[in-house]
């Protein structure tokens, strides 16, 4: 089982490109799709979910071109878009039963599956409350439930932890890990910690292009020995930001604690530290933009 993305591009009206020549293959596990706003993540996922078609290239699901045979994928697809709509007058059970019927699930199987999902997503106690009275985080959990109704082989979820509190986010991360055994899960987010906790592979995109597709270990290896921490006076922070890739800062009584990425020690007193996935992500984005600028 695999999803092969082959030279996929998407052009919108006005000749604006949402994607440019994206190619990589996704196998079972959790793929973390990372990138800033406007990177092309949502465009790619709408293509993979057969909602829109690419302008160029092909997407192949188990030897079938999904643009020609979308039904082959749709029967095993679970999808949670970033802007997930609800019917506010329906309760959670009614809404999920309605979507289960649309997906073609038998009523007895649907009822059992809905009970299981409401329990897993901590919605059992509010199952009969109208969705219009749900908080944003609760609506997001209903969205996750509908994506899982048909026990999909391919699960695509766009910014799923937006609106979830820390406890709910941890619960969702654990759920993703449990789901990822024999299926493909594509998690698109700008929250690096969500990917760090769950992903078996990571794809980083920026400005419609794929910068890298690698394991978390390989990404971390790219910045091994290049991450530093140092304490600088507040008045030097702007200068440091201009010269180096700063991943975080924290103000202290004696100055600013700076974490940055550089090939060599930025200051004599800088100490080398172990890299995080966020360091690697920022390094990849910066290198991609520098390469694009040099090519122009």
C-alpha cells in the first residue's frame, strides 16, 4: 500500500501556481506535512483527497491514477479539512449517523463505530447535545470522528489540533500513533511539536515546492552540531537576528537567552546543544529560500 505523488503541479486562475513539481512516495505510518501558511499543504491534500485535480502530474494509489479512478481511493479515505462544517441543530450521534450513511456504512456497523469513536474522543457525555452548542475544540473532535468512521486506509487531516486544549492534543497524538500501523496518515500542521510526537516521516514545503522528505532522524542529522545557545545583552538581539537563524529567545534578568542555528560558534561563549525538530524545520525553510533566491 502506497500513495505515489509524481511531478504534481497546480495552477490557479491568474497563472498563480499553488504547487510546483512535487514528487514523493508515502507508505504506511504518519507523514507530518510541515510548512508556513501559503506553502501549498492544503492544496496538496485537496488533490490527494480527490476534491480538486492537479494541473500537471499524477497521483497513484495502489497502481490506480486517482484522477481517472477516484472511487478506488474514496472508499478507503478519511478526510478532515481545515474548515470543517457541521449541522448545528443535529447532535453528535445524528450527525455521525448521517455521514456514515453517506459513506455507505451499514446501520449496525455505524452505531458500533460511532460509540467507539465518541468514547475515544471524549465526547460520550455530550453525544446528544446540539453541535451548535459545542466549543471549537469539541467540534474539532467531531470532525476527527467523522474522518475515522469508515476505518480508512488513508487518513488525511489538516490542522487537526487547532482549538484543542493541551490534554486533548496529547490524547489526539496518542490516537494517531495507534492508528498508524497498517494505514497511511497524513498530518498537515504548522505545529512542529505535533509532528515531533507522532511522525514516522516528514515532508517540508514552502511556496508550493517540496523542500525535503525524510525521517525525523535524518532531518535532525542535518543540523547536528549546528545548534547553539548563548546569553546576549538585549540591545544586541536585533544584530543577532540579522546575522543568524534564531529559533527561540527567552529574556533573563541578565540578558536574552538565544537559541540559534549556525555552521560555527556565533559567539565565543556560545555552547553547542542537541538539535530539535523545530531547529531542523527552520534550517530547512531558510536553506530553501536562500537557494531559491540564488537561482533567481
